[in-house]
C-alpha cells in the first residue's frame, strides 16, 4: 500500500544509461534522489529494428526493477501524513502523542512531537 502511495509522488529522472528517481517532501520542499542504478545494456545502442525491440524490452524490465528497488528504499525515508496526505520526509514527520503527522499539520493543530529521524537515531544508539 505504501508503495502505491509513493508511486504517486515519484518523478522519473532516468536516462538511457541509468535509472534514477526523486521524491519531494511536501513539508520542507527538499528533493530526495535515489542512487543511480546503471542500465545493464548502457552504451549498446542498436540500429536494427528487431534488436531495438529487444533493447526496449530489456530497458523496460530494468526500469521496473530499479523503480521497485527505489520504492523499497524510499519507504525508509518517507511517510504519508494522515492529516494532509502529503509525502513527508523523516525530518518533517513527527511522532506525536495521539497520531503521527507532518510538522506543518502539527503546528496548525497545536500538537508537539519528535521527528522520526530523531527516533531512528536514538534507536540505533541503544
């Protein structure tokens, strides 16, 4: 379910040689870029139409695999705010007493909380 939500916010930055995607935090406006994933057939341009069909199929399969890997990684960096439904990075997503939400909604609703990134850092220490 989270992957389906992330897909709505994902922007494709892929080239013919590598796959790359980005996501925008709705709260702070910071872009998160995935690590580039090289296309296995990069540099092997084809002129034959039959080989082009195969090349395109390989590119599509590589793109789908890269997208799925990036979505798995992005789940560790983002949440969907249950109040505004925005895509929120872990620096802007707060763990509050009653419900987690983005810092913008928390401010508007006069709620307080701690950023997820701080919670992650604490859990890694112990």
